[in-house]
C-alpha cells in the first residue's frame, strides 16, 4: 500500500516495527515493510576480524559524527539500485534536524570515504544503510558505530534485513515476535547517540576483547 509520510509518522512507524522503502530512486511512492525475520546486530557479539583490527589500528581514516549527514545518505544512495528516493531524502533530513537521525563518517583527508546512517528512538538504533569508497571503510564505520551505541546506552541495533556482509560481522535474524519484544524494551530506555566522544582506535579493540 502506498503511503505518504511525515517525520512524526515515520518515527511512529519505527516504534511499531515497520519502516518505509521505495521501489527505486525515481519512484514516487513509499511502502511499508515488516520482515518476518528481522536482521539485528547483537551489540556485544559484533565480530572484529584480525584483518579489520589491523585496519583500525592503522588509524588511516578520521572518524566523525553528524558533520556530513546528507552526504552520507547520498553516498548510500549512489548505487545502481537503491530504495532511497526523494521523499526519503527529505524525511531523513527532517529527522536529522530533529536529532532523531545520525551519521558516522569515515574521512580520508578531505574526502568522505564511507559511513553509516540511521534513525534513533529510545535505546534503539535503526541502521538504514552504509557505503564505502575505500577498502574496509564501511566495516570501520560499523565497528565505530557499534562501540558508540554500547557506550551511549543503546540496546538494539536493527539492520532490517540480514545481508551476508552483516552476517560475517555478527549479524543474525530473529523472528518478528522476538524483535517486537526487544524493540518494546529498547523504547523504554534513554540513549544519546551524540554523547560519546570519538575514541582512540586501541580503546575500541580493547573493549571488544573484553566483551568477546
């Protein structure tokens, strides 16, 4: 069913476990989705491989948050097939202005090399999409995002669907009824994505060692 969304309606939809997508970049309509199996990343089980740990230790990228939100969304949509259309661009911009959407950015000098963006509600982070213009940039963005979510008090990292890439990093699928239970619990929590400072690379790796 085609829908027309406002920022408030979009947040209400997320709180109920549903989310919108467009059929294509130039599609005029948005549609609701609620997968039978939901992709999530258990925050304490995020896997950092040895090769990714080496990349993080190199610190060849600069990590920032919320300095180029629209550019991250554009990076995520810059692919042959995308579900992000003009209506969603506008909605995400509005949520960002409200403090309900955030981006973690990976910079190579002055160039945006990768990033991830999502919507936040209570203690839930709804990861929308990520992109990479450098090898491992999206994996590094995900590692820093997971670390930030844990330190900020989030308890649910919703990826909507589970890709092979996310599965290799510890993502799993859970049934709809369990997702709704975890979402309800997360919505009762107060968390602030913007609060934590960007940590040194070594501290992320140390924390993952302590929790793995």
